[in-house]
C-alpha cells in the first residue's frame, strides 16, 4: 500500500497546514464512499446467497436422481 507523506518542517506554515488538512478531508471522504460501496456489495451478495439457498439445496438433492434419467434418455436417443 502506498500512503501520502506529509513533509514536516520547522515552524508553522498556514499554506502547508491548509493543504494537508484539505487533502486529509478529501481522502477521508473517498475512503468513506469506497468502504460504503464495498459494504453495499457485500450485503447484496449475502442477501442473494440467502435468497437462492433453498433453490440451490433442492437442486443439489435432485441432481443425483437426474443422472440415470439422462443416461437412459441418451441410450434411447442412440438406439
């Protein structure tokens, strides 16, 4: 990761202080939106997982029964 480095010097320089202050505020705002976006994506994926879980479980239990049906269906098509 990279970080912005503030150059420290002797004395108080109002221009440098204001620049560092504004940069810190902007970076905090960008970080807030980036983390908020990631949280929204994460909760969306979590919700989608819980909503689709019953369908996936039924499909998971039904697919082994489908193997013989497809096998004999293929044999009938060959003959």
